[in-house]
C-alpha cells in the first residue's frame, strides 16, 4: 500500500514572498477595523479564506459576514500584528499583502535600485 508522502516542494519558504513583493505597489495606510467575510467551506487544501469586506458583492451561501471581524492585519515578512491605529503598507495590486513599517523600511533598503 502506497502512502502519499508528497510534501510541498517549496525548498525556500521565503522565495514566494520575494516574488510577490517584486510585483507589489505599496501605499501607506492606517489600519482600522472593518467587517470581514469568512468562507463557510475550506478550500481543497483545507484553508479557510477570509478578507475584509469593502462593499463588494458576495455570495452569502459561501461567505459569512462578520461585523468588525477584521481587527488586525499580519505583516507578510515578520508575521507581526498590525492593529487599529497602526500605520502600515498595503499592496494596491491583486495580491493581498501588507507590511509593517519596520519590514517595509527593511524591504526598501534591500530592494535592488
Ligand atoms: Zn513586519
Ligand atoms: Zn493574527
């Protein structure tokens, strides 16, 4: 009997972050709580999706509306919390990416000119 032991062949866990950052356009924002939408069913890989509700249309049979549920962000690089009143850097592109002030500063410093 065969066991499925396939692992994510993601040898460098930060590689995808660098790739994502390459195509990000960051703007500085101040975080404030907002409603959020939470998927009712996990994806095939078992992840539950949730994202801030900004007035977009959604299917209530697929997503649950949680008032004030979006109460912090995570910095992509350090995983730190960005909470009410914090300034942070948010990607304006299609990827949902946020950086704290410290990581954004470091990222700019390391980014090739
Ligand atoms: Zn950070
Ligand atoms: Zn958290």
